[in-house]
C-alpha cells in the first residue's frame, strides 16, 4: 500500500514539473486597480453618451439610415476586436529591426505590444463591448419605432436582436482568426496610424 502511494505521489510531482508556468509582467497592484477603475468609468460615460446620441438620432432619420448606422457600429466593434487580438499575438522582435532602419510606425508598434494588456482591454472590452451593447439597444429601438403597438413586434424585435448578435459574434470569430494570422502586419499599420498624431518623443 505504501509503495502504491509513493508511486502515485511520484507521478503527481512529475506532472507538476512538466506543466510550464508563464509569468506575466505587470505593474504595481495600485496601478492595475486604478486602470480597472478608469476603464469602468470611461466605459460607463461612453455608453451613456453614445446611447443618448444614437437614440435621439434614430428618431430623426429614416429606417434605412438607422439600420446602416447599426451595422457601422457592429463593424467598428469587429475592427477594434481585430486590433485587440493582434496586439496580444504580435511579436516584438521584428519591430526592433524595423525601428533601427527608421521604419515609420515601428516604435509605436513596439509601444502597443509592450502595453498589450491595456490596448486589448480598450479595443476588446471598452470599444468592442460598448459597440455590442449600443448596436443591440439601437436595433431594438428601431424595431419598436416601426412596429410599435403591433402584436408581432416582440417576435420581430427578437429576430432583429438575433441577427445583430449573429453578425457581431460571427464577425468577431473571423476577426480573432484574422488578427492572430496577421498580427504583425496589423500592429505595424496601427503604429503607422498613431505616428501621424502622436509625437515621436511622447511617453503615453
């Protein structure tokens, strides 16, 4: 019995040793907490502002333009989801060689990769989730506006909500695959875009 227990313990230790552990470098806990609180407040304010503007806008424009704006919002969420996935999958080493050759945007790409957790949080969580919430709410508001008082409005609202969710989820599934496969290409062009607005000696 003791021999059997020793063998089991031996394999347990061996299994634990075989499992690689990745240590993630992060800032102080206070800085991380402050970042989480900041993201929460910004998300709340942005969601309220966008919903307030979109609700007032949809009451004044035609149904066609209302649905077009909803699909644009969905596309924006998918677009930023691509960047959020790409920044976590990108490799920093090639950009150092590009920066040494004075490629414009390479240094900004390195900054994005070194702050991948914050960039992914902004792109996927803040912008992506806000676009998902706003598009769903806007779609429901449009359907209510068209079929208000109709007995079938509940079913139509559910169908439109399902279509919006399907486009969002399907688009993000494609975005994740595309972002991981073309991560360096995407992040370089994101850095190139940032270089047009942020000075070379900027710290943030």
